[in-house]
C-alpha cells in the first residue's frame, strides 16, 4: 500500500508562512539601534567621582582596614530617621 500521494511538493503547507516569519524576524533584528541622549551623557559625566570624594573614600578605607574607623551611632540613627521621614 502506498501512502505517498502524487503531489510531493506540498508536503508542508505551512512552509511558506514559516519562511515569511523568519524573514520578518531577520528584518526586525537588523534594524535595532541604540542612541544615548545628550541628557544621559550629561548624567554619566555628573556621576564621575571628584578628587575630593575619592580621597575621602580612600581615607575611610584605610581607617577601616587598620581598625581605627569609629562609627557615631547617634549620627547614623539621625541620618536614617531623616531619610525615612521624607
């Protein structure tokens, strides 16, 4: 008994639809672009650390490593209250 019909070219009737979807995906993927706005560039420049800040952070790191860094609990608690009460 033969299962194959006389028309073997239309074995997958959805083949054309699948090919069209693949072409559309290729077109979409090739057109993606990223642009950084001038505002974003300005924000990135503002985030750069100043020399004063960098030296302050380095001093704190050295104090922590040497064991000489002391935390002021009242000042820390006040800063936390100020932050959460906004």
